[in-house]
């Protein structure tokens, strides 16, 4: 029995474990591809006799590919269907992963990572649209919170597994495993995922151009607000990921193993907050939770910045970072559900622009934190508080419903 039957309106049914596992795996495509690869960087640098900056390009082009690809797959899935978009992306991902595994030069690897990103982002962007196809605003927020349980496996397990593969076999083995992961997703989607796009969505998509669709979406005040909330909130996580290895290991003196434990601890915090969010949705609306979370998260950001400016003990600063980052569990799912609720017939295009915005602002935040690097936690704390201020402003000035119709 396939995990869900196609339909033309959202329902309130409870998703099966198989559905959550598949949609969660699709959502985690990018995280797995990043986190499994992360420990191989020093090995790759030695293997190709390349500088750290050159190897870092494999991350830069990956993020560029993720942002651009989502803008394409979103409207394509509205027009041609969810299944074809995911299947094409999976095929591209497997081919690119194998190309990376057998890359003869660092330039080949950089290009392969770009194509790999173009492949894996299909699953991410379309999975979000599938959830909106099947569920209403509140239930979508619950499902997105539930998907975090699968998504969080990446930072908990992938770095350790990637490091073991690189040490026991070689860095190339990591890409062979990623190719296998992509192939498994491909087969599961082929046999277990039914088409969820409605006839109304197809008709609307075929009656307009991709550019016209995006221009119309970006003219909608509330949608832009939700996109900015999600993107600014995501920038806190991006800036942490970009600066944490240097800050935690090189400056604070923790070992790589201790860093992995700290990284995992934050992932557990995000899991916990997302599950609390899922429970709260039984009583409060997604927008009510989102507005409160934006204010609280900004408060945590201010405290973190104050601690960093005061030169507080590293454990206090890490505690502040933990509070800021775990607030993600209350913001991300509700912002995404809100965005997809604004124009449900363009769920694919909305998912694409939401994801692209997340990566674009995230890259900007991480780049700013890196540019301001001064050997302390002050730069990343400053970027975080600025991003959280932007998220709060975007919600209260743009996204917050003004009336019952907007509240849905």
C-alpha cells in the first residue's frame, strides 16, 4: 500500500510512520550530504594537495546549487508533478555523487558538488510541497515539526560516520555511500510515493510562466514576511555552522570529539523544541506560537551578545547559543507552514522561493560572521541577534495575520 493517495484537498489524517520516514529523508537530503562530507575536508585537502580555501569551494558551490535548484524544482513540480521532479533530482544526485567519488582533480570535485546540490534539493523542496498538498495550515506545522525527528539524525550520526569512512576506507567512500543513499530514496519514491499535486495546482501552473508565478508570489506581503522569518532564523544556524569549528576547537580548545558532542547536543535541543512545538499546536495557532517564539528568540540573542561582549566564560556563551539555536524548533516549522498556507495552489513555487531565501540569507549571515572574525564569539553573536531582530520584524510587520481571512 502506498503511503498516501492523491487528492484535491487537504485532510486531517494522521501520517503513517513510512510517510514520515520518507518525507523526513527527503527533507534531510541536504543535511546528510553536508554532514557526512564535513569530516573529510582535511583528508581531501591532503589528497589533492589543495589549500583549505580551495577545498572550501566545495561547500560554497554546494550552497549556490541548493539555492538555485530550489527555484527551479518548485514551479516545475507544480506544473509536471511532485514525483517526476523528485525522481529526476535523485537520478542527478546519484550520478553526481559517483562523479565526486571518482574525481581526478579538486576542480572536478567542486563541479560534482554543485551538480550534487542540484540533485538533492529536489527532494527537499518537493517534500515541503507534498506536505502542504496533503495537510492544512495547522497540521502542516505539526508534520514539519515531526520531520525534525528524521532530519536531526544527520548532525547526530553523519559526522561520526563520515569520519569513520574517511579514516577506515577513504574520503571517496563517503560519496559512494551518498550515492547509495540517493539510490535508496529513488527506489522508495518510485514504489511508495503517489502523486499529490492537485488538478487545480496543475491548471494554475500551466496557465502562467515561472517568472510570473514568482513575481505574483513576491507581491504578497504575508508570504514575503514568512520567507524572511524563515530565512533570518535560518541565518542563525548557518552562522553557527560556519564559525563553530574554529570557535569551539581552535579558540576554546575543545577536541574534535567534544565538538561533535556539542554539535549533537544542540541537535537534540532542536529536536526537543520542535516536539514541544508540535504539542503546543493542539492548543495554539501556528502564528501565535511563531510570534511569541520570535520575541523570545530575540531576547535570547540579546543575552548572548551581552555575554560575548562582556567576555563571559565559554560555558555561559555556549548556553546562550544553545537557547538561541533551539528556538529554531518553534520558528522554522511554523514559518514554513504559514508561507505554504498563503497560496496553496502554488505550494511548489512557494517551497522553492522559501528554501532559496533560506540559503541566500543563511550564506550572507555565515559570510558576515566569517568576515568579522576576531577570535571571539562576538561576531557570531552579533550576526545572530541581527538575524533574530529581522525575523521578529518580518513577522510583526508583514506576516502576522490582520484578520480572520488571512489567519486561514
